[in-house]
């Protein structure tokens, strides 16, 4: 899942981890020890936005957020480059056929609606990749323990501060065993294996 980022020259990564963090850290240090790696480990589940808030000191003023259960091969530098001073985030969205139902509506180059549960007639899908300004983290309620990423998206949308970055490529959400199997098949086929 790091390959598209590594191929584009990214070498500085911050991992927000929870369950089985020790195993993930050991693997990353063994496999990619030459990278600049930093880690934030939640002592208790904080949700993705809560983990970002807790890892704030480790993050650059502008950073990419790529969910750990998503594979997307796009130009990540252009995604980061789309983060304008008047925006706090840029969400990569796709209309490509995927197993994830539409959950995003866009208009005027901005995300106008996000529904984590989906079930709407939206045709765009959140790909699990975005660029964020560190200032966006100020919108996460510091008084609550856990914070879902959808809450942050809602705050950004209400401020008209979440840009849309349409991509044509499909993405792979590997959040279920079936989806992980299909992704493994895709990789094997792409490498000439069956």
C-alpha cells in the first residue's frame, strides 16, 4: 500500500496505530527502516480524526492522509498541490466502479455532502486519500475522546473548506476479508501471476 507513495518519492511517514501496533511498527521498521518513520499509538480507540488530533505534533503543516485499508494509485503530489490557502482539505473522489457505494456529492469543485453510511444516490466515492492542512485539526472537538473522520468532513463542508479532487482510477477498500482477497487477486494479475 506504500508503493504508490514510495514511487513518487515520499519518504516521511507518520502512522497512527491502535490494535496490534507493536507488530505493525516492527514490520515497518524491518521492511522500510530507511524511511523517516514516526508513530502515534492510541492507548484507547480514538477514531481516525481523534488519532490525527493526538498525533498533531508529528504532522507537517500540510500532509497527506491515506487510510490504511485503502489502495489508490494516483498522483499524490497533485492532490497535495491542490490544497489552496482558502481550503483546509482536499478529498480524492472517484466515479470509477467500486464495491463501495457512492457517499460524496460535489459542486463547484468542493465536497458539498459526505455520508459515511452511504445509501444515497451520490455517484462519487471517498477514496480514503486526502490532503489536509494542520489547521483542519482545530475543528475536531478536543473535549471528546474519540472522533470519527466523518465528523471532521462535516466541519470542513460546513465551512466550504473541503475541495474535491476527482480521479479516474478505481480504488481498493480492503476493509473486509472478501475485499482483501479481491485486491490480492488484482495484485497477482497485475504482476503476471494467477
